[in-house]
C-alpha cells in the first residue's frame, strides 16, 4: 500500500489521532519535513497507543502555517477546492470603480461580508484591498482602485459594487496553469489539523520503512 494511503487510513475512525511532532527544513530549497506520529485512543488504558510514524516531505512550499500537537484530520485539496488556494491557482483581478454609493457604510459592510463569504477565516481583506487610504474615504472619493483580488473574490466583490450603483472596469493579470515544459504550476494544499502547507507536491515515508508514496 502506498504510504500516503496508509497514513490516511491510520487516521480514519473517531478514536484515531495524529500528533504533529516537529517540522524542519529539508535538504533542498523550499522543502519542509514534517514528523507525524499516529495514535489510537485505548479505552482500557485511558490513553493513546502509538501507531506508525511518518515523515512527510512537502516540496516547493509557497506558504505555510504550523501548529504542533495532536490533530484529528489530514486533508489534501487542489485547483480551486479550498479558499487558501485562490491566491495561488487563479488569476488576480484589479477592480477599478467609479461613482458614489448612497450608503457608504452599508457598502463597506457588504464588501467585508463578501470577502468573508469567499475566504472564511483563511484570509484578511487588508491583504488585497487598496490601503492607500481608509476604505470609507476611498469609496467616498467617487473614483479609484478597490484592490487586487483572486478571481473568485473579484467576481463576488464586483457584484456588490454594481449592486450599490458603481460602474467597474477590471484588469486581469496573465496566469499560466502550466510552465513552458507542460508541467503544472498549480499548488496543492496539505492540511494537518490547524496547520497547512501550500506546495507543489508532497511525499510520505514511514519512519523505519523503505517505501514511500
């Protein structure tokens, strides 16, 4: 059985857990090595029984957040299957507006709500919005650039601005899903409990074992 599949199988079931023990730099640039121990809760012993230990090599890391400790879920997403990947796997679109909304505070609230509906708790509006001046002042100016956003967020925000009577123009940056050799540029997301890693790929090796996958 491939070690990736074995690791996921080890974490199935309500009494199965993982323990994120450590993370360290790998042997090549932009590689992280994660040390994961699986365990199962034993009612009789009132504690965890150790299972298998693994090294996950995360390759071509672009973004990460690490929280060590016990976790209950391990997941993988690709393409546009998770909001974290929008910034990596979709074109960026700059929104330019013209006009003044009748209720600017309501528009500000709707912009924040649209952003949260797109990204949930994973991103902050401040990372994409035009911060040259406060948002209220920007919208009251009657003309300007709202910000540069991944396409899914830009589409939702465009609907909000039009709903409030503003006219829009957009600029979309070039985006290539493959490089000149036909290899995918798209990132994969590996989630380890509250930790996540945006990378090109990852491999799994059982510690003490010889196979990986």
